[in-house]
C-alpha cells in the first residue's frame, strides 16, 4: 500500500532543520515501523515555511490512529518547528491530519512529535468499498454458478452412467436369454433326431417281428377271434436318458394325465423296446385273455399296454387322446 505524506514546517526564524527526519505510523490493522523520510523533489528538505512530501510503501494500515515524527537533531540547525502532518492513502484518497504547531524537544532525540490523526477526507473510500463488495459478490456468484454447473454435470454423468449400466445389464440378460433359447433349441433338435431314429428303429423291429411271425407259422388269431395278425404296443417313459415305466413318466392331475417335466413318452413295438409287453402278438392275452382291444376304444387287432414295473394294464383311447391329441392313432399305430 502507498501512502503520501505532507509535512508543513513553521514560518518562524530557524523553523527549519538540517537533521534527519523519521516517521512511524499506527493503524487499526497494522503498524509501520519507523523509517527515514525525505522529499525527493527538494534539494533542501525541511526549510522554514516549507511543505515537503514523499511516498511510503507499507502494508495496509487500515484506519490511521497515531504515530511519531522525530529528527535525530543532527546538523548545524537541529531544532525545528512543525505545524502539521497529513497522510493520504493513494489507493482510495482517504486523508488523515495530525496538528502539531510546536518546536521539537531538542536535544531529546527520542520523544519527537507524538501524532494523533483525525480523518479529514473520505476520498473515494465508500465508492471503492462498494465496488469491492460488488466484485466480491459477483465473484461469489460466479463461483456458485461454477459449483452448480459442476454439480449438474456430475449428476448428468452419474445419470448417464446408471443408464449405460442398465442398458448393459439388459443386453447381458438378452444375450443370456438368447443363449438359453439357442441351447434349448439345440437340445430339442437332438431329442427330435433321437426320437426319429428310435421311431425308425421301432418300425424296423416291428417289420422284423412280422417277418419272424410269418416264417414261424403264420398269423396269430386276435383275442376277439377276428383273425389276422394281432399286435401289442407298449407305452413307456424315458427320463434322464433311462427307460422308466409309464407310471413314472406320467401322473394324473384332476383326472387328466400329465407328462412329468423332463420326461418323454415312447411307443414300443417289440419286446425289447419297453418292459417286454410289445410285439406280435405281444402280451395282451397275458392280462386280458379273451377280451378285445375294441372294448377300450382301440382297434380290435391292436392292443395298447403300459407297465408299472411289475404288471401291465390296458390304455384307453380316451387316455391316448389326452396324451397325444385327436390324431393319436397316427402316433401309436
């Protein structure tokens, strides 16, 4: 901070001095230690009735209160008289004046003139303070706006991050679902291919049984006495790759047959297919001797049996339609 000082010497004879002059100042906010002062524009400072001035650079003292002006009483004319001293804050124009109006206490080089300042001009202090306050307010507003923008940007980034995470999860779920469907389709294709092979094998076995029946003595009479070759068909189940009785693959729920999850119902045409019931003529007569399959809604020359693992029983046309639908004959026969 720059302060301009003005010192008015007395108009009396010998009112000036050739000594060195020192000044110290005390303010509300800080204290300026004693410094040597002189007038850079004058070749001979402190002459009688002279107004000398100079500049001091120090920290901001705030409101000026007091100080000390003294000389070291050196030179041929050490004593002097000072009328007043004025200090001006170069930045805002505030002015403080201390009236003196007396001679120095020669030869005392310590006491000097004790100064008590009174503000004699406000300068542009109020306007500058208002500008500073407005600048501080604007700066605070700008900083707040910047902070708000940073906060908004962070919120937007967080929102975008969560949206991307959600999108990634949905994509991962979809990919997992697609993979599951693909694996299921492949499994079904394998099962379908296996079923086709098993059906082809069953037909070949049935054809083999027919040929064996023909070569061993011709056709076997039907239980109903209608003549011609009689066939027994067995329904059995497959679960986990193992052959199981139909009672393990199909359960009754509310009077309706239900295929167990993971189970398949298979059609056996020869004894080796299921549990030894199928064939030409098969084992229909072992359980239903003298009775025709027509009693159960079946073709008279084709009996359909199922096993519980120890014995066989006849399956009705109603049961078969509930399992295979209205076209059950095309599946069974």
